[in-house]
């Protein structure tokens, strides 16, 4: 019972356990428990753990479909977002929304 979260509305400790989450006995607010997003641990080429919002640097020239060319090695990508699937990183590079594999970047 010591590891239960506080109510996000009134911050009272020790919420009541519900079927799919928690319920605050003081204000009645209900919220879901910590959901596993299914991503697991996503690591860069050097083995560093990546999280949403990290900045990464591309370590290999990446080719993309289309006329605009690819992404050059050394390009810094800010504010990445982790997604499930084959390409784990979603980011905006030079005004284009791209999906990149984590093995081609290193944490900046």
C-alpha cells in the first residue's frame, strides 16, 4: 500500500483501488493505473536509454522516399517521440515528419 499514487486532483494519499485503476475517497476522482505503453526499453546505437523529448544525432546518412533527399549524418533531431513498431522514433526533420530506427541515432 505504500507505493500507491496520490490523487492528481486533490493530492490526497492512499486512493481506493478500483477494477481498472484508482479512485480518490476524498474528491471521488477516478483515474487509470499506470498503463504500460508497450514500448519497452528503446536504446540508441550506444546503448543509452531513450525517452520522449530527448535530442538525438543521426549517425548514418538516411535515405528517404521522395525528391527532397535524405537525412545527413550529424543532423541533430530535437524533441523525439517514441512509438511502437519497426521504426521506434517519430521526429520532425527539416520540416518533414519522419520515422527513424533507434539504431541509427545516438543521444545528444
